[in-house]
């Protein structure tokens, strides 16, 4: 019985599939079986697969394009080893890389594990800056469950490369989500982490070839990633982010920026695009909406002067007019212009009354402000139930005056 089952999903990978399979079959010090699912390739991939004569290799061909998740679920039914490893078809394994996997699963009883990868171009040249970044990431890793999960959903080790599962735990958790076209392993790892330990192996065991991606595919992947994270958040699978430095919004922003990079749009272009977007937003949307709202307010909600009268409307035009002036806080120490305005109102209308919720900074008011405070009717001392009744009466009889008093002041 093999110790390890390796699954490779391949579709139109004639350029790299031979090197990938050769690196898997060349693994020493471990008994393995290799299952390759050819997803209805239209290039020379089927011919390359048929050229291998190794008994450990099983090739499954589909009659139509099924997608990554469906092909992985087909391969799971044919696995017989207790540990399953899923490898992308455009990468290579280091010699003896898989020999370290069984010990990790047996000793630490993990349900899911992945490793860090080094990136190469199509010619096999390694990106040195990426290797330096990975080395720094490994040295800073805290090796806790929360740190593993944050790294996985941020896409650092798990978005590409090599993924390992305990077969029994994988069967218990369920099959891969066939509604997804990307982020399959991120979603599965988070599901497994709810009930079982997970681990990121702090080593680079796998080399991933960086292939160019169209802008449409890059942004489609980013959109699906963001939607998946939002769905996991609604299901309370991301509760471990509470209190962590890596917030949900930062992780979403990182996924979007990674889509820009995969689409070939560098940081300079992103900044230029953001500036252009802000200009369009301000000129075409914000200022236009602000102008339209201002015109709407002038037309339908002009500033009405509040007049309160306890008697019926007098037939005589000479009737006394009582003016009410409402403020949330009065007097306010930093707004002396309002005090001058109130004094001017009182000089114009002898019967003017000032209403306010409560005073502010009473101990620091000067003499004139204290005089105005003594002449102000404060609503805070009125019974809340009575005050609510007054407001209902006002909004029923004079709705525009109510809006002017409590919303437009």
C-alpha cells in the first residue's frame, strides 16, 4: 500500500506536464501513487501522458471540460493512501520533498498542510527577490493556528503549489466545492481548521512556474476570492481575525492588489488609476450629486422661520409674533458668533425665545454667555415623555417647521 497519493489536474499543459510528472516519480524514500486527471485537453498533453510507462501512474481522462474541483473529486475516489497531496501541473518538486510529509501528519495529527514555494519563470530561472521575501516570512511566522489561517486566506503559501490532506479527515469534511473555479484549497483548509489542526511547513519544497494571466482571468479570480471571504465571514469561519493585526479589509485589499499584479498592472499604474478614479468620482458623481441635493433642498425644504402661537390665528395682521430659536447646545464656548446671532434675534424680536438641549462648559462661560444661559429654555429638564408628545404634535401640524428645527439647524 502506498504511503502517499499525489493528484495532478491537467488541462492543456503540454509545456510543463512532463517535467512535473518526472519530478514526482523521481521522489525517493517514499512509496507513492500518482493520479493525473486530464480535463479534456486539446493539445499534446494526452500523448505526453501516454508515453509514461511507470506502474505508479494512473491517467484519468474526462469526456468534456469538468473544471478543477470536479476533477479533484474524481481523483479522490481512486486514492488509496492515507495522505493525499495535490500539486499544480506547472511546477516541480525538490528531490525528497514528499518524504518529509508522512512524518508531519503522523506526529502532529494535522488535517491540512501546505508548504512555501519558490517562483520561477518559464525557463526555470528563480526569482531571487521572491525567495528572500519567503525566507523573511518564514522567520517571522509565529507557528500558531491563527497565524497559519491568516497566511492561508491572504494567499501567501496556499494560492499556488502543493497542498496536503489527511484522507480520513478530508472524507469527513466533504468533497471540494464544485461551484468554485479558484481558491479551492483555501476554502477546504478553513473548513478543516474548524475541527482539526493545520500546518504550514516552513520550507520551500515546490517550485511554481509563473505564467502570464489575462486581465479578465486575474480580476475574475480576485472577485471569486473576495466573495468567498465574505461568505466565510458570514458563516463566522473568520472569527479568529478579531484582535489580529491583519484585518479582514486588509486581506481583501491584498487579494485585489495581487489581481492587479497578476494582470501585469504595476503599483505606479495602480496609483495613477486610483487618482483618475478619484477625479472622476469628484467631478462626475460627488459634485453633481451635491449640487442636485442642494437644489432639491432649496425647492422643497426652504429654511422656514419657526413661529409658535398658543391661540388661533388672529384675523388682524397686527397680531404679536413669537419666534422660537432652537440649538442643540447653547451657549457653546467655541461658537461665540452664535451668541452674537442670538443677541441680534432678541433685539429684532422682543418675544424671541431660545431653546436648547443643554448648556456646554458652564464653569468657563463669561458674563454675557451666563446672561444668555439664564434666558434660555432648556429641554433637558422637561419630562422626556412630555417632550416627545410636543415633538409629535409639531411634526403632525407643522412638518416643515419640525425639519427646520431638529434637522436643518
